[in-house]
C-alpha cells in the first residue's frame, strides 16, 4: 500500500512539513502539538471560569439585595443592573404560583407583572 504524503504548514511554528494524513496540523516537533494542546486547554478553562465567575457574581448580587431589602421588596431591574446582574444566567427555572422562578444556588428571582423583580431565598 502506497502512503501519500502531503506538504502542510504547522499551525504552531509555521514550518513546512510532510503529513501522512490530511488532519495533521502540527509538524513532527513534539513541542508544537503539546504547546497547542496546552493553549487550547488554557483557553477552554478561562472560558469556563469566566462563565462560572459571572454565575457566582449573580448569586452575590441577589444575596446583597435580599439581605438589604428582604423578600417582600419589589426591585426595579435597573437596581440589579447597577450591581452587574445578568438575568440570563441561572441554573434552573420552575413555575411557582403562576410565576417563572429562576433559581441560582441559594437564591432565586422572578419577574412580576409590573416588570419588577422579587428575590427569594431557597
């Protein structure tokens, strides 16, 4: 069986190399593939960390407002926005008494018919 070699350019170092298959992206230098793997892993971790940080920031904002006002206070969404709250980040949503409640870790929130927000402790 004849092996077809394809000339390619390494995605990491930019050197030309002969690849034995079409999916090869890195030259035979072991450091190129390893360094690219480390870079991809680092970027993936940072992406997940940023999302997790935003989730816990939301939880902290809810805790702060709950401790300040309690559960009977109707908040203006702009008040939460000033704390950096993102209403699109939550772990689950469930219906409760005709409202769609968005759950975080220890706190939840829901929108009232008058566009205000109520915070609940779970």
